[in-house]
């Protein structure tokens, strides 16, 4: 089993920054794929950013140039640095960890952390 614990959410004004953290424990492997998703009220959960074991990253179009995903294998932690935040970034952000044999959207999930951006 894998346990994921997110932190770092909060209330910030538009244009501000936040850094989310997700610490993993349990049956984890360096080859695992780490992702951040978000879900706004009334909307489906969407993939925001993903980082593969080789360091390759992908981002949802609306956050490119503003968000950065990174990982620290020694600390079993993945981060999401969010800059130039906009009100439309308001959502619950979830950490996801899966192995390379598990389809996107599968694997383990954290409990979520609320990010609220005021205008």
C-alpha cells in the first residue's frame, strides 16, 4: 500500500504563489509516476502536471509557464510550485502516484489540499 499526504494549500491573492508538497510512504519505487490533479466545484478532476522517473514533465495547457512539478526521491516527496495564480486555479489539489503498469488515473491518491485564489 502507498500513503500520500499533501500539504501547502491555502488562500492566496491573484498573482501570488503557493508550493504544494506530497510525501509518499509504503510500497513506493523510484520508477513510479507522480502527478498532481485538481478538482474545482462542479467540475471533473483534471490532470495538472506529471513527472516521470527520468525527470520528464508534462503540464495541462492552462498552467504551462506558471506551475512547476519536481520530485525529491531521497525525501519521497513531489512538489508543485504554483506562481502567478489565478482565481480559476481554485480547486482541491490531489497528489497521485502510480507505477508504469497502471493507467493514468489509477494508483494511489492523497486526501487533497484546498487552494483558493481570490481576485
